[in-house]
């Protein structure tokens, strides 16, 4: 097959949507190298992903070439890609991050879009008015025009049906995977090196995610007051919400218990996950929650949110809490810290559950959808 992707996020986004795009493209190429993969992006980035695919003859990167397209890159993504799909005789075009070109009905091949979440409709107060209008126009168009919609969880599928009145038989639930680096074995020497580099103690709590209100880092900070003297290490892009967290830490003299790690490369993050004692992900709402899969694959016990999509990602051997309750969070942290046997059970059983999200399994499901 000759497959095209909206790969902008793979090159230019370092978090959720970018991780999904990079992992899926690399997995498809690893397990189905007989296909031709065309990556349409508004701009190259020179990042690790671009370097990792540079030697494959079946992967082609396409970006704006004409002067006007280079000046209006967003317009090229919404309208200019369609002509290239026709010229390059693409069989299937997959919008990896909620969008399809507005004129893609001119393209006679099959059209697929992955819809990650409709959080902007569920929690409109978290998004500026104009952003909500733009997202709604793009997401609704993509869902309407696509031949098939891939939802990344049953929860997202239900939202697509509810908000956009899309028939159930048009939506396939295919979960996400995590980067291949999480499936590597790391030596004691490699772990010791990372521990020294980031000054990690023998025991620590771990959080990964954008530092924004929806991800709810502040509740972990509040729970620390009721937890024994164990530090929290945080990895994530900072927003204005970060200042709110910092202000709380200073007010309650907790600055020396929370550490923000930066400049972590792809091969360092899995090792930090493996070194962590407990992973905490108290997000108010997600489309799926890749960090949960990353932790389970790393054999690290997980505490996350009750309900919504979280049990789909976490399985039976994850602890679920009310994410707004600092008391419940502290109680569960203390429980795990005081029970090595429970942590070991959660680590092993969680790892077994996480195999359903292995890149080979997910790429096989996606290829079957293309076929």
C-alpha cells in the first residue's frame, strides 16, 4: 500500500499527539516495511524522529515547496496536501491528530482520522473561545468526511457518537502504544548513570504530563503534606498553571520535595520510569493516557483517576482515586509505600496487562483497518 499521513505532530510536537504519531509511524514501518509511507508536514524539525527515519527508502517526507505554501503553511496543511495525495497516488490517507484537509473529498482514496478526545467540548472552560471554535470546525469536518474514524478509547468513541452524532459502525477503537524505547532492557550501569545525572534518590514519586490545570499536578503537591518524606519528580511542559503550583509549594514549604526535570531525551525517560517507586497521573480527563501505559510497561505501580478512559489504560492492577481528593491520594500513596509486596504485584500484573498495547499489536490493528 501507498499510505499518507498528516505527520505535522510527529515532527513538531514533543508530547501526546506527537508521541502517538511517531510511535505509530515507526511501528508500522518496523512490522510492515513492504508499504510506502509518505509523511506530510508543514516543516521538518531535525529532531530524533527525523533522524531515525532518514535511512529508510520507503519513507518519504513531503513539505511545502512553493513560495506561497511556505508562507501559509497552515493553509497548505488544510488545502494543499490534497493535490499531493492525488499526484503521489496515495491509497490511504490517515490524519493522525484529529484533522483532515477541508478539500479532501477531491481525493478518491480512503480517508481515516484518529480522534484523540473531545475535551474542549466536555470542559469548554479550559479552552479559549476561539480555540474551541477552530477545534470544533476541524474535528467535526474530519469525522464527517472520513471513511473510518479511529478512536483511541471507548470513552472517546462514546463522545464522538454523542457530540457529532456519528454512527457507531463508522468508528473503530484502536488503542495507543508507547515508544519502542520503553520495551528495551537497560543495564544496572545505565540506570546508575541516569540516577546520578538527575540526582534521583532510591525512592521517589513520578509524574509525567503537561503542567496544566486539567492534568491536576497541584493535588499531588497537596497530598505530599500527608505523605512521608519522599520527593516528587515532574516531567512536563510548563504553562501558566506551573506558577500556581510553585506558589503553593513555597507557601507550604514543600519546594525541597518537588523537582522539575528538563532536557530529558527519549532513552532517558523510560529509565526514570523504571527507577520510580510510584507513578501518579491524577488527570481530570484524558482521551486515553499514554503515560499510564509507559508506567505499566516500565513495571512501575500506577495511581490514577477513577472512571472515564482511565481503567481502559490502567487495567485491574492500578489504583483509582478521586483526582480532586488530596486525602484519598495521600492514603493510596502511603498504602503502596508501606507495602512492597503490593507494589511488586501491581508491577508484574500491570506489565502483563500492558502487552495488549504493544506496538506490534496496535500496528496490526491499524493495518487491518487500512486494508
